[in-house]
């Protein structure tokens, strides 16, 4: 089973593989489904970084994930340094901010970064646990 969907974006044309659509920036982005993220996270093969705002986090979140709001991510990169060569899954409400967080982490030298497709909304829809 292939764990990640690759979205290739070239110029203004968007090539979609695995059912995901992303804005065209000329780069590739790895997406992971909530089910796949849950499996990797439960097996301790990946960490999840929730980049939503504090109010969203307080409403509900995935138990045990790392919470760093997107606006604070650059300043708090040292907290994630230990995961620089491990799978890191970014997660937000619907997937837009997590895609931005993915780009920040890649620019900071993180080698295995994935964005959760559909964010916590898709996690909830899949019936996965939140607190």
C-alpha cells in the first residue's frame, strides 16, 4: 500500500495524483490521508504538528500531537529539530495552513514532511479520536 499521495504542480497547470488538488507553485507536495497519518502516528513512525490557532486547539485536537500555531512556526523550529530526519505530518483545520507549514519545514531542512489531506475536518469525518 502506498502511504502518501504526490501532488505535482508545474507552473499554472496542476497535475493531480491520488485525488488531491493544490495551488500551482512549481513544486511537489506530499499529502497523507488522516487514516494513514493515524496509522503512522499510532506506530510512533511519525509526529504530527498541529498548526492551528490556540482557540481551535482548545476546541478539539488529536491527543498527544505537537501544537505550534503557524504564525509561531519559524520562531519555534528548534522545538522540532529532533524530528528533522523523521516523518513529520503537518495538520490544520482543512489543509491550507498545513501546506504552508510543510513549506516552512522543508525550507528549514526537514527531509520527510507531509501535509494531512483535509486537516482535522477529514480526521473527524474518518471517525478518528480527538479530545
